[in-house]
């Protein structure tokens, strides 16, 4: 478990468009017993502000990065009785909600930007500003790293990935 404080975690990251996001969600989540899904929890800035502003709100918080969940638990410590943390990708929302006995929610928040939590940590292998091993795993418990793909996959396998998942018309040239 991290020894960081909530203040130190908050200082690491500024939530983008915080007030605007909450303003847009407010009509749906300001009612009693509202439930919101934060599909990309990160360090929990948006979630913390929603929990502060709406004292009856319940939160289902998704993130596939165990470090993000660990830090968010510290940051959301005063509200843990209203939060369910789900260590999964947001494509597993429906199954996870069902597993928690929920058939509907009142709001969703997806912050689809790049996570500074991963970019700022050289050991995570995302940043080109730091000399570190190429890793790029959002979920550090996953087996497959970018290093394995780049250094062990064949050129045709890499080209197929680029073509199918990035719709890259120069897939073979890039793979080469």
C-alpha cells in the first residue's frame, strides 16, 4: 500500500474540465441515492468532487491499473462507504454492474485522455522523455508488455495489429 497522502496524490494531477463535467452530470446525479459510474477512475479527482458535492451519491469506480485504484482509495478515504472499486476495463461495465446487483445507473463519466499516472512514471515505460524499459501496460499485472510485442512479434504480426486496431494504412511500413 502506498504511503502517499491524499494531498500529495491531488498535487500530482489536475482533473481536466472538473467543474464542467460535474455541471453536465448534476441533473442526473443530484437526486437521492443516485449512482454514477466513473469508467476511468485514475487518481479519482472527478469522483472525489462528485462525492463531496452529492452526499447521497454512490460511485462505481473502474480502472484497470492497480496503482490508480490504490491511490484513489487514499484520496477517496472519507467516502469509501459509498464507493465500489472495480479493477477492470470499462468494456466490463455491464457485467460488473450486474455482479453488484445493479440494472441501471444515473450517470457515466469517461475521461478518455492519456493518464498522467502512467506517463509521469518512467518505470511504466510510456514516456519518451525517460530512458526506461518499454512496458506500456496499463494493468501492471498483465503478462504482455510492449517490449515483448516490439521485440518478439514478427513483422507481419505487428503489421496486423496496426492495421486491425489502429486502422493504419501504412501498417507494413511502420512494422518494418
